[in-house]
């Protein structure tokens, strides 16, 4: 199937349009100001969307949705088509840990790395604490491109091994040096950035959030309708924007009759989007405190998140580390082991509601528990090989696990 993407347009002023190529990875050059870099969106020939696009069976690989994505010039890894799991109280969990590199970032990188291939980039460069870097490295390797990943020396121990397994060059430099060095790699070596290189706001790759739209398509097909609300972990807001846009497209094409309210959940130690919406600004910068939710502790938001919340009638809220840990434990007791950051959506729903939504509620879980900083650092006392010790471990109050009935 052929892509129906037609142009890049400014999110600050949709009447400002640019050709589809090359991808404008530093924001809109016309509407951005010295104070705010505004990201771009992708437009499509919606009148030409095949009538049966949303009646076809679900399938792994974003090729399934090719007409409503930018050209997929890079090979995939079977991303997408992740399960929607119902919890005991009727809340649904979209489990993105089932993607090839165990996170939602595979959807973004299938599209963004494709853009790099189609535009003749010499390689991929990305700044990431974990999920984004792993996905970029994997899809770059699949496309035969070198990949440079700037990551924190404080990232989980498994991250560097994960990145290097794909052949990526792992770079750990002071935080303030990352974006200037990324820009030099782009300008002097011909690499394409799949994360943000702008300082005054997060802009990111204009094609990347298009991959996230496919979450909305899958959710609607699985439920047979649009949900009433979707709760998402939020860092820079690209996932938030992509999911909102996907549901807006479904309504525009007559596939669903409504658009769900989209709720952003940020760690209380940061909360840039929450602050931007509270103060009515397109972008806010906030101090970041210590938090276990390292994957979403962003000091600045993207204008994409502001639009997603405003246009769907949702909200942005913050949760504590304790609330995220509680949601993580709840999911684990249902057989879903996720990174603490990725439990933020469910934590936001449990802490803030709304409970009476008039329809299904979906919480997106973004990544696997293997990605957490604390994973595999615990030590455990060996169990004594005698029956009283084993029986106590399985029957006494506080014993780990849940016994069947």
C-alpha cells in the first residue's frame, strides 16, 4: 500500500505548510520564535484512504496502516498489534512491552528511521535514557545504518549492553553538551536525529509521532469503538499527541463516532506539561527532582502535548513515585510486568479518575519491567531445602505470589 502523506505543516499555524521532504527536525522555520520552537505535523490525502482500511484483519508490522503513515522505507521488526488486556474492574491495558525492543518506541522508530533512509541520511543519532535509544539502535541496524546514542551514565545497567548489542555507538557526555553535539553530528556527518535537537521546546522528529497513531487504530478495532478515555504516561508528549491524532483521524474517516478524552500523567518530580496547561503557555520549563520514573522526568514539554489535551477535552496530572509503584504492583499481580514509568497512566487513573466515563477506559503501558533502574539489583536469601521452610514460604502471610483457588 502507498503512503498518502502529502506535506509537513506547523502545529502553531496549520496554514503554514512545507513539502514532505526533507523532514524538518528542528521545528517549523517560519512559525518558531526565539522563545518557542514549534513542531510539525504530517498531513494526508484523507479523501483517498481505502474504504476497507479499517475492516482488514490486524497484523504485526506498521505496513498494515501504510496509507496513513509517511513512507515506510526501512524494513520493520513486526512492531505493533500489541494485546489489549482487561483488568478485573473493566479497565483495559494496552501492553506495549510486547513490541520487538519491549517498548512503544518501536512504533516511532519504524517511521522515523524510514524517513532517514528515504532522505538519504548517513546514520541515526538519538538522545535517550533507554527505550528510545534501544528502538532507534534496533531499527537502524535493521536498515543498515550506523547509530549514535547519547545516554546518561546513570541509566539502568542493561541499557548499554542492549544498545551495543545492535552495534550502536554509546556516548555518555554531560547533559548540557548533548544537543550541541547532536546538531554537529547532523550537520557535519549527515546523520538524521530521531529525537529533539531544539533547546526552547521539544520538537522531535516530525514523522515519529505518526507511528503512535497506530495504537489508536488497534484499540478501536479491538474494542469495536473508541474508548471514553485513554490514560498515558507522559514525558515530552509525543505518544500523547500521536494517540490523540489517531482517534481524531478515526472520527474524521467515520470509523468511530467519538474521540476519547486523552489524559497525560507525569511524575510529580517534573510535570512540565501540567505546568504549561495550568499557566496557559505553549511550553513550560520546570525543575526535575529525584524520581524512579526516569523515562518520563522531562524538564520541558512539547507543544504537541498541549494540543492533544486541549483538543480532546482531557487533562494533565501528576502522580508520586509511590502511586506509580502501586500501579506497577497491581499490573504485576495481573501478570503484566512493566517499567515503573509505564505504570503512570494507570496510576493517574487510580489517583484522579474520572471513574464515571460512560464507556471503556484504556491505560497504555509503555515498556517492560526489564527497563527499570532497580531491576536485577535485588539479592535474595536462598530458601532452605527442607519442607517446613518451603511450606512457610508458600503459606504464611506475606508469602510472595498468589495462590490459586
